[in-house]
């Protein structure tokens, strides 16, 4: 560990666990007023699971004080679940895909006979308890219940704490129930002035076998349809052209076109004109319709509608999340229903990537 200049610290270690301990040392060393301004660079000497270029996401929470208390408690004691999870090996090909969490500021809030907070708690608990840690978590829009109030995002971060405690980064997209200013006010601890696309929540997350492209389809809060817009489409085309070698997957809250009278992405045709001929693009994952299903279009592109974590629109449909396992020639999807007794719980879908030519 070394201080390079000002409040810029550089950490080098082989183990993420060691890095988290070093973060605690920095917290102890810096005055509280300086800690908020410190820039900390984490360098793992072994190859990282992935690289992320994203304006806002929830970084893993090292729980510095928690770790110190647990370690000081003495050898021979059973490890707390969060610490045990943080020490597990990470599966570079494992990812958790969530959508439509619809969290209220009130953790007891109910909609469609569902306590949304309870559903997200169950999903977070299962993700945190996986035998091998996932590389990360994506939440594909509609994080908030109604209109993206500050309290909704504050509650969301609290409910996701068990996942962050395990050292997992959480990448968040926006949907039509989200509100950009409030989202940033709560989640953006270090505001970034230079974004890939101005005023948009756009991301490229580069992993071992897949490049994840997260786009922002929020046009107006509480307006059902969404759009990408010319600036994002330009960024996407240019970034795909600069990353041709690895399979690419899109994560966008809105569905293509219209689905059973649920208005989706207004500029779906323009988006498809970009991604269909770029054969490295293999799949478009989306939420919005609260309906778990999957299909393939005429170009071989997979269209995957993620289940809602919160409530369903049609009785009998599953709510839950998807455990995705990537590989160079495809992806395995496993439905993890909030209700393990649901007939679709554990359903496996094996996506085969379309050929490059």
C-alpha cells in the first residue's frame, strides 16, 4: 500500500480480502474529512474478473468496521455469513440479473399482494449465499416503485447491503419509474462530470467471456414507453466497433417495440439496425413487461424478458431473478423464483450464440 500524491492511494494485493483489510487501514489513517475526498485505486495482481466503465454503480461495501470486529473476535469462531461469502472464490462467468425491483421508501409497502422489499431481500440473500460468488449483479431498471423518490433509492441501497457486504458490485440501469436526479443524489457518492453519454446511465462492463452494454431507456419518469436517443445509439455503434472480438450482450429496461399493449422502446428499429449486422451482439435482455420469456429473432439475436423481482402482471407468472453463466459460445440462464415452490423455479435455458458470419 502506498500513497502516491495528495489523497490518492494505490493498493496492490493478490487477494480481494487483503484489499478490503487495507481499505480499513486507510480509513484509520486518514482524517474523516479527507476520507471523503480520497481516491483509492485497487490493483489485484491476479487477472480481475472484469473491468467496468460506468457512471454510477454500487461498489462492494468492505464493511471495514465489521471486518475488524469479526477478525478481532478470535480464531475458532464460526465466520459470519457476509465475511464467509467475501472470502469465497469468485466465478468469473457467473452473474445475477435482476429487473423491476420496484422498491418503496416504506419496507412494508404492498402492491399486487406482494411486499416488494421482502422479494428483494430474498433475492439478495440467495445471491449472497451462492457457493461461489458471482462476478457482479445487474438491476435492469425500475429500481423504484413509483416516481423515483429519494426514500425509494435509500431503501434500495439498504436492501442491497447483503450483496455489497459479500464484495459484489451492483450495476444499476434506469426505467420509467426511476428519476435521474434523485437516483444520483442517493447513489452517486462521487459525481462524475464526464460520462460516456451526457446525462445518461450508460455502461460497458467487460468480463472474461462477454461484454455487457447497459443502456439508458428512461425518457420521462412515469411515461410508459422509453427511448435510447441518437447520442446513445452513436456511442453504442462506436463502442461495439471498438470491441468486435468478444460476444456482446445488451441490458435495457424497455422491451423491443410493443408487447401485449405494453409500450416499449420507441426507437427499437434504429437500435436493431445497429445490433443485427454487428454479429458480435448476441442478446438483448430487458424487463418492463414483468413477464419471464425468451425468443430469437430472424437474425439469431436472443431476446430475453427478465422476470420481475417484485410483482407480476399476470397471475401465475414467476417473480424472481436469473443466475446467468457465460461462456464464449453462449450463456446458461437459471430462473430463481422468489417462491421456490413455483413450477418454473430452477428452469434452465441454454442460449447458443449466433455465428459471426
